[in-house]
């Protein structure tokens, strides 16, 4: 039994791949998976599914949605995952069943390898972690506060994982290969100063000094317009290094730069 929440919410089993058919059933599954192996009370489920607009017969409706969800799981070949508790429900998962758990395990392992200076296996491990993603966590589902909070955490961990991979690629001399990816990441995350640093460094090492300087001015404008601040000291120092055409070749490890940010 496998559950995917790093993108579209899907269930994999011997019967194939299935997805919830209604929005409220999807929200119910999402809440249970956000609290996997924990008991979620019926009252909390009512609040997560309906918010402040809970209907008068919401408990009966919840029972119907639980039954529908069990049918979804049964269609994938497994109907015993949801356990009924005295005050609520629990979805049971084993190690490796949930893609988010596997992502976090690989991301943590990649961080450990990076700290140990094992850059090639660290990069490979982080790439494996990132390949688990097929879109925003829970497909951007924001109806449920519990799901939204967990999705926000997972999305933040994904960006941190990408930043670490970009740092490793720079450390290994892969600056030319990551320029496009960094540009795309900045479009997605325009306030992440570390991404601007990495893009400036990658461009400078690729003999594209003017473009690297232009990235700094773009960062300054966006930060000022969005939140009214100047670029961080590390970004300003890098700008001065590039202006003075200092040697920032691939032999320079990125780790000190990252730590300064």
C-alpha cells in the first residue's frame, strides 16, 4: 500500500492506482494522512472538512465519507487501513508507505552526506528525494488547516532540499548546468536570497559577469518592492566580489557562502 501526497493525492495498491472522487472525501483522506498513525477525533474531522459551516447532520455525513473512503482503499486492494477509534479514526501506514516520509528520510540522509563532505552521493540522494515530487503537496489543498500546515512544511523542505542540491552542484563545478534551473527556481521563489546568490555565482563562473550583476539588481528591486528590505550582507558581498572580478572559480566551496546567509 502506497500513498502519494507530494502532488496529486493518490493511493497505490494491488488493485491499481485510485484517487478520491469527491472533494470532501479527498480532504478526509488528506487530514488522516497528515496525521498518519495518529487518532483524529470526529470533532476535528468535522472542523477540518466543513470549517465553521458544519451542517446539522454532519456526523452522519462524516460516516458516509468514511465509508466512501474505505471503498476507495478497497478498490486499491486494501480496506483495513482506516481504524475506527472510540472518539475518531486513524489511518495506519508502515515505513515507506507514505511518499512524504520517504522524501524526508532521503532529504535528511542527503544533508548528512553533504555535511560529511560526500558530495556525489549527497547529490544523488537529494535528487532521489526530489523525484518523489509531482507538484505542490496535497495538490495545493488548502480547505483544511491541518493539511495546509503540513503542506507548507513539506513545500518548505522541498525548497531547502533544492537549495542544498544547487550548493553541491556549485561545489562540484556544475555551474553551467544549473543556470536554467536556478532561474526557474527564482521565478517560483522570488524572495529566496540564497537562490540569487547561487545564480550570480553560477553565471560569474560561466563567464557571464554582466548577467550575474543584473541578477543582483533584480534581487534588490524585488526585495524592495515586495517587503521593503535591502539584500542580505552575503548577497551584497558577492555583488562586490563580482564587480571587482575576484576569482570565484569552482575550486571555491560554496558552504561558507551558504552559512553566511
